[in-house]
């Protein structure tokens, strides 16, 4: 890199990418991919296709790591918002291939287009999923009449202890990958590309996935030490996706067809208290055995949960057990696709306890019929409430997938 | 797990482990390993030996993830401190084998001994490294005369912007693993085992290693987008370890022979400013090319840094470049073993900027001759200072390795 020749070798690509990123309006597609400069992407097939009917990062088998961010738009210029979304889409198309968003080796007098920390790490199964918060449909961009009815603010729910500075947002970005630097690289570069148009409001790293979303994945444990997501919707269940996750013809806003609704809740776990609770209590709170993950009515993890089973006159799965109250059969048959991650953010300065828990993410067809009533019931009656607080809440309409280079999130909404 | 038989199968082991963990004093060794209950450790060889001449986690090739915590001892009972260290050692011996610290399936009326979230994740190259802060050698435990001269508080240094609540501590635990849940599991369970004896003061997660410590590892990039650790000490350099890392016969305190000194500094990077800086400035600040990692005096990453090279009357590696000021040849030949990780802790509420950077960890024979003078020079002159703040600082004496079950950190110091 010390000689002018290698500099020049990158220059064309760099200016091309810079031009495309700056173009706005119609020409977002970064046609020319800049190959990683000093390492090829990981040799294992690690690319999740970015384009498709639905956004990746929903039905995609849950990757190991999460970087999530919410942004507030700081302009009321509708074209600037469109340009941002187009720029983000072009950048996401690059990053999900394991490529930089543009050259690191720019002209010496220009800042690098890509921040560079993920060079050489490959695609790492990266998915980038973008959503629109209810606040985006206020009077700034003329979108009020296009707000889907299902994008109704989540009402106050029993047990809420929400921190406004960690809640809401006009836009969200969910970056999932098997490498945390690859995921973080997305939100950092999105924040940079947003300069002058949007600012990051809050962000959250997730260090371990807690919900398998594929029958080929082992069920991971959350920080309560219990397997989480045993009865989650799996990506092999196409009918469940159609019935509970993907927005279909029932929507009042055609631009959302093929999309979904993302609910994010930061669920702080009082793990120090939990850890002093006796095993049988923990198992009764959840409704499952801790080690095996089997329901208390069964012997193996995937045994059908028998809510009606009674022993010595007492329900085997207690009336306030988490899995009973969350079960589809006690919620009008409704299911959610959970896709959460464990988090820890150090010590809670007020209490000296670990600030740790579950960053809950769920996708669904209509939060009014799925997350909200289920959580209303859980917040009122769940035995787990003694050990958890919901400390943040956010809701986003996740539009359908992008079809090809040049497409971007909300194109049919904003143009 | 639903039937009494399988419960009983675990009971003996659980009580045995509980007894050993509670024994204190001499009998720390958890003789009976409780095998993972529902999954065998990962099939790849993932166990780093816990016992040895030196503590693991120093010369060990840097793993991918970090969980670090500092604790303050809340008792002045020397025996309670010894019991804690012995209990931690017994637990670490288990966890580094990929096993729980004790049974998850206890008697129903007892809390689980292990918190359970890492069950099934294997050893994941886990290392657990423990150190003693200067404050441990105050008058509480009668250790003042055994304080090594090298464990001198790090003085105020140019450029410090330290947060006391994230600095110092009586004890530290560095847990490194290729899986972040495995690393977090250590500090959570150590905090639990410390109840009544010590409380966690601060903790830090690291999501991506930034310093390779083996010639078999690729050099990773820090959040500046530059390769970090090219000229780090590598574990193939036994002479460098003897000369710069391991405490030898020169020590004034024999109990530290074979140990090392750990300096931790949370280095906040002002990445938004950095990202607007032009490429040539970034490269001059560091003294290396961004993409290749080659020194500005060379063409390839591992080319020798030629500090004397001049072009058109100007040093090719600027006089205030980071690699010049940090180079051993400008620091009396002294080197450090760096073993840091990238971190991000969300948004800085005061500025709205990302709170992200490098959690710097270095091991050395004598911080008075290594970290302190090098950082004094860097803090005064380093061109990088425009883009970084040191927001926390901590120093710990890391005793030598444990020899066998029943041994514990500081046994020769406290008994």
C-alpha cells in the first residue's frame, strides 16, 4: 500500500462507491462491489441473501450476535429521508456480502468510506433488518394516512418500568451476525451515513441468542439458565409464518404486504434474586425442568405441554407458570416469532447489581392481537414478574424485502 | 428429569460439590466433576489447561470474547478472603473444563449451585485469570508488608479522564472464551460465590479481540479500523515472556514469581470524529497504512518499522505517530503484552455519541518500567490523543499459576 500504484488501484472503486452513496433519489445501487482489500470472506458459506420477498433477519436461523439501534430522524425533508434509506440499503447490500460499504483506501485527502474494522471478517451470516416506528408517521413526512392500523403505539402494560431514553425511535436497524464486530460495524456505519438526517437514539448489543428459529438449531439458554424458545416458530414452519409473522392481504396498507411488525423489549432480569431461588420454585415459575427443558408435564424438551394435567388435585404446570400464560392455547391460538438475545450492560449504579437480562425481539403479523394481549396477561399474572422488569419498549413496522439493487426500504411508501 | 430417579442421580454430586464449595480453608478442590447434564462439551478440543506454572489467559492465544470484572472485598476477615479465593479456584477449575461449578439439578428445595446458562456450550477455550489490586494490601488483611513494589498505584497520567466508579478494585477476574455466554457465566457465578465477602465494583464486556498474541492468529482490527497488535509479543516468543511479562527472581515478593501485572484501561474512542478524518491523516496518526497494516516505511504488515526513514526531509513515520511513541526502541527497549478487546456500551447520554473503543489490557513484569512511562509519553505527545480518552484505570498483581486441585490464588500469600 506504500506505493502510488496500489492507491490508484482502489481509487476508481472508491469514487464509484462514494458517488453511488451520495447520489440519493433513484440511483442508490452500489453497482461495483469493492472486494475486501486484504482477506477474502470466510471460506464457509456465510452469506445470507439480502434481496428477497421478505427481509432477512426474521426467518433467517438466528445468528449468534446482535447489534440493534434506533434512530430519530432530525429533518422534515422527505427526500432526505428517502436518500438515507436508499443509502442504507446500498450499504447493507455490500456488508451482507462481506464487503465494505465503499473503499477504505480512498484518495489520501478524503476520509475512508468504510470505517474498516470488519475488513477480513467475511459476511458472518450478516442480516440487516430495517423498520419504521409509529413516530415516523407523524406530520413531518406526510405519511399519516399511510400508517398501518397495526402500528398502534404499544399501550402501557402491567409491570412496565420503561426508560424513555431507551425506548421508541423513528427507525430501527437490527444487525445480526455470527461475529459481533460485523454486527456493530453496521450500526456504526449506518449512524455515519445518517449524519445530518438522523441520529442514533439508543442501541443494544446482544451477546448470545436465546431463541432458536430453526429445527436445526439447539435451543439456547437465557440468563435464567432455562432453555428459551423450545416452542418458538421455526423457519421450517411455513404455515406459521404465513399465519402469525408475515403481513398478508388483511393489511390496510399494501406497502406492508410481506412485511412484519417488530416489538423490542429490554427485559432486565434480577438475576441475583433468581439465583437464590430454590430449584423447584424456578421450575414452577417457568413451567419446565431446568436442565432438560422438558415441560413439568413431560420428560423431554419437545414433549407437548399438557396444561390440563393435574396431580393430587393441583395443576402440574402451575396456574401462573410462564409457559402456561404464554402458550398459544391460552392466547386465542396466537403465536409470536421470538428472536431475542441475552445482554449485559455492566453494573446498575443505583443497586450494585448486574444490569443483565434478555433483549426480547418478536416478529408478528399484528401486535394488537399478539404481543400486546399476551404481555398484558403475562404482566398481570406471570410468576416470573418477581424476577424481571421491562425497561424499554419499541415497535417498528418492518416492510417487505428488497427485490434488487436500487430498491430500498419504504420505496413504495415514500415515492 | 420429571421422575425421582433422575433427580436422585444428581443429588450425590450436587451435595458433594456444594460441600466442597462451602468448605473453605483447605478443602477447596471440587474433586467430583459434574458432567454437563444434557450435552457434552464441544467436540473440538476446546479446553485450555487451568493448572500450570503461569495463569492461563496471558500467554494463551487471545480468545474472541472477554468478560472482565473488578470486585471490592467487603469483609476484613482474612479467612473469609482465603475461602473466597479457594472457592473461586475450585469453580474456575470446573468451568475451564466446560463443566458447571456444581449441580444445576439440586434437591428441589435448594437453589441450583450453577446458574445454568452455559450448560451445553462446552469449554470454549475459557481461561479465568485472577489478580489483586493495590487496595488489597491496605491494613484490612495484614498484607501491607507483602505488597510488591511493582504494585504501585498508577500515577495520574497526561490525558486521563478517569471515572472512579469504573476504576480500581481489590480483586479482578478476566474471563476470556470463544463464546461470550461462557465468559459472562464466570463473572456472574463469581459474584454469586462472593456474596457476603466481596461485591462487584465494575465490569466490562469485550466483543472482539484486538491483539493477536500468537503467530498463528490473524491480526484483528480495532474500532479505528486499523490492525492492532502487529508487533505485540507472541506466545512463540518465550524470551520476550521471560524478559517482559513474567515476574522473575528480581521481585521483592517471592509469592509473585511466575506471575505478572495486569493494567486495564478503558480507552474511549471518539469514533465519529475519527471517521471524518482523511485517510492520510489517519495513517499518519497511527504510522501505518490502514488497509494493509504495513508501517508507512514499508509495504507489508510485518515489515520492520523504520523509524529513521526520512523522505524530502520529513520522517516517513511522523514524530508524533502512535507506533513511533509506543515502539520499544523509543521506550528503553521495553515491551508490553497487549490483550485488549473492542467494547461498546451504547450511547453516551451527554453527547449522543457512541460510547465505544478499546478495553486495553496489558501484562508486564513491572508497570513502573513498562506501562507507566510508555503511557506518560503517549499521553503527552501521541497524535492519537485527539481521538481517545482513557476513562478508567486499574492495576492488579496476577499471581502465578495454580499447581493442582486444592491450590488457589494467593495461597502462599494468605496462609
